[in-house]
C-alpha cells in the first residue's frame, strides 16, 4: 500500500514538474534578459569581436541579454587541459546569440534548446575521418579543425582560432551557422525557412552564387569569398554568414542577392550599422 502511495506521489510530482518547467524556464529567461550585464563583459567582447563596436545600442542590449541566458544554460567544457574562463563563455555566447537575436520566439519559446555543451580546445584539434570508397575500401584521414558542429547537442571550438582570428574569418559564427543549418535535419546549406517559396528563392540565389564561386575560382578571377566556401553547400552558407557580419558592405556591393537572402534569414542588416565596416 505504501509503495503504491509513493508511486502515485512520484507520478504527480513528475507531472507537476513537466507542466511547470517550461513556464519556469520562460520566467528565468525573461529575468536574465532584463538584468544588467557585468561591465567587464562588454570589454571582453569588444576585445574579441570587433563588430561589437558597430552594433546599434538597442540591438547590443538584446544580444547581451541573450548572452546571459546562453552562459547560464550551456555547459562549457575545457578539453586537452584548457581551463574555461568567464571571458571565453561570454565571447562565444555573444556571437551565438547575435545570429538568432531577431528570430521570432527567441528566447522565451526557444533558444538553442537542443545544444547542451560547448567543448573548447586550446588550439586546432585533430579529428580522424573515415571515408568509405565502396568495394570495402576505407581510408582514414586526420585533419586539424578550428571548430566542428556535427551534432545538435555539442559544439566544438578552438579557443586559439577565436582569440587569434584574422580580419575576415569568424569561427564562432561559422560553426553556429552550421548548427542553424542542421535545424531542419540536414546540413545542406539551407537552414529552416518559413515556407516553400522562401526555400525556392534561397535555392535559386545560393546555387547561382555557389556556381559563380566555382567558375571564378576555376578561371582564377579574384573573389571576396574564401575558396573554402566552394567545398560544399553547407560550407558556403557558413562562410557567407561570416562575411555577412564581418564585411557586410562589401558583400552587399558584390553579391546583393546573397546579402538580401541572409538579411531576410537573420533579420539583421549589418551593412546599415554605423561604423567603419567595409
Ligand atoms: Zn564549416
């Protein structure tokens, strides 16, 4: 009898928790969005993310609010002996948050909910890739990566590549673009869009631009896009996301169709932000 009562209480408690949990998460997120961030957060971000200085004040405030949530909810794991610092959490969280800041429902209904952990390596890390060539032939290749987003629950980043970034690349934006690309179950260069016509427009523009990049590279013509973007459509989307935020004016001038699609998807217009971006 006692066992029976205990089981009923446990079931009721679980049901109550399942009912309450989403509203508790919503309230906590709302509270975090509205609370002020520590002063040194902005210094850390400004030191690592130059585009921070160009963000309009209201947008900056909202991205910082999201960063609070990201830093609180995600587990950061140092790999190969790396000690994760608050600055690392904040710098990564800020850039991840920027990508979704204007997405409807963020953060109250959803906000990188599937992502559980961010693994940080001190520097580029080696991965062993197995390629099946058919007829039982298998090759193994070891590659050094600065980031990897191959499953929704985990993101892997190299801190050295975040800290010593070059002027145009951005490994955090790149990997989180892959994460968003995966949301509709396939990493194929097309993230989740609103409807079929949006997919059609995206597909036309992206294939055109992808082919154009291949043609330019083959003909030896100069292009503002990193040749790595020509590897596959998923890499094209991740690389143009970096360029959209890091060199928006140049992208708008040279690839207006691409800029327009990204502007619609991210609901942001970085070329219109003040400051000295190219
Ligand atoms: Zn990539």
